[in-house]
C-alpha cells in the first residue's frame, strides 16, 4: 500500500464512486478532416474512468478519481480540470520520471474507418500503476469501485493491478467494470483477459460489437452465458438500446449510505466445470430488461459509453428500478453526444426524472438535440417525427 497522498482532502468513507484509470490530455480538431489536414487543436481531457467520475460529480454524487500523472504541466491541467468538476483527486499520484499521456483525434465517429487517433501514452505515468503503488484505502473507500478494460491494456503491471482489485475479498465494495475494448491497445496482447476480469465483477458494461470483436461472442444472450457470475450485465446494443440481465440484487456493503439503495452484490467466483452450472442458474434467476435507445441529433460521437455508465451508476446509487437506470444511462449518453467534447453538463435531476418517467410511447417519440439539457420542461423535448 502506498503512502498518503498530498493535495486536497482525503477521500472520505462516504464517497459514492471511486474510479481508477488513466486520464490524458486530448487535443480536439478545430475542423473535420484528416489529422494531417487539421490546422489547429483545442485542448481538453479524456479518460474513460475520469469521464465517469466527472459526470457523476456533476450529477450531484460524491466521486473520486484515482490515477497517476506526470509531474508536468499536462498533469497539472488534468488534476485541476477534473477537480473543477467536483471530483476528489486527493489520491492521484505524480510521477517525476514518466510523462502524462496525450492524444490527438479527428472529429469523426470512432466506429468509422475515417476516424483517426494518435496516442502518445507509451511509458506514461499511468502505465506504471501497479499493485505496489496504488492507495488501496482510497480505492475501497466508496460504495462502488469503477474500473475499465483500458487500464488492463496499458502494461503488465496495470493488468496485475486489475486482477488484484477484482479478486474476491471481504468488505469489497461493489465493483463496476466497463469492458471498453480498444483494439489498438490489444495488438500485442490477448483481449480475452477482459472476459476473465469481467467475470470477477458485480456490474459489467459491454457492447455487443466489442464482445464479438474481443471474444467472438455474438448476441446478448450469449454474452450473459459467458458471464454468469456478475449480478448485473448491461449489454449495449447501439441504436437498438440496451439489454440488462440482473440477478441476486440486494444491498451492497455500503448501501446504508443511500437509504437502502439496491446496488447489488456478487456471488462467489466460479470457473471451469462450475461455470456451465452457474450460467444455467443465472439464466433461471435473471430478470431481463430491454430499453430502447433515444433518437439523438449527434454533434460528436464520443464519450457516450462513459456517460451511459455514469447515468446507470447514478440511478443505481439512488436505488431506481433497472429500466430507469438504463433510461438515465441513455439520457446521460445523449447529453455527451450533443456536445463536441467528451464531457458536458448533465440534465438537472428533476428534468431527467421527468423524462425517465415517460410512458413507452412518449419515450419512443423523444428526440434530443444540442442544448436539450438546459430545457426547463420535459415536454419541450418531446417531438414526433
């Protein structure tokens, strides 16, 4: 266990969500086009886990981000910017020998062939995170610990850290895991390890497309069969919405801090011959919830996955029904999709709650465009084709 961190106040035991992972300075293009043709870039921040922390803090939750950045100007910018969203950054470590990672990207959708990303993260401060140098007391201080598969791809030490954090242990907080498969990061590694890590967690977010690409598993039902252990598996299906498989939901170790919010807890880890039996049992006890996606006038197709996770976790902390958790995820994703960068101001809670409470017909007619989060009344956002 590493020593106490300097800086802002120590993460308190009342923290709702602690997020661990690499955050980088991102350079956003001033106009569409190839990286070779873009004349200038604006500076922002990017990092799956810090994005989730920022969105949760902006939504009124107590969120902390744990990471490692260089003792450089970019590291200063990251820590100051993330703290500016209300996130506790007291457990962030500064590395005097390794730089803060940066990357450049084009304005195109990440899922298209035209999308370009140039990462400068090899040997970054975050890649040096390991079981020997992270602050475990701060990591386990929250009701939820949120991780992602990106961290596992950064280095052997980072993979060892995620194996340590997802290992069963008494008093472990609920562990949330976003698979976040990035093919570029796994060129020299086996992305199958992400399935192993996911199986050790309580709540898993995974896209149908990334499950097929990383594991060769096709379809929501097959994904659940491959991941019988987690209490909740959220399968994101793009424009088709999301399917949630939930079983064994009951209050987690710190649920008393939220007035009895049902945030779930995990069964014992199983493997080998027991996995097939566990899959059958999970299928028998699962509640399956399918929630359609919203229609969104997209400004930039980035940040939606992190925002969805933040919306789902926010509603989970509030103890809302599974359908409403997914709808809050969709709304938070829509907020991210209707701005140029990864981060945006989420809708006010009462505004989001009114939209989530719409009947299925009104939800299906909902269409959201730039500026929708500032609307004062939910009906202003309901437009029929």
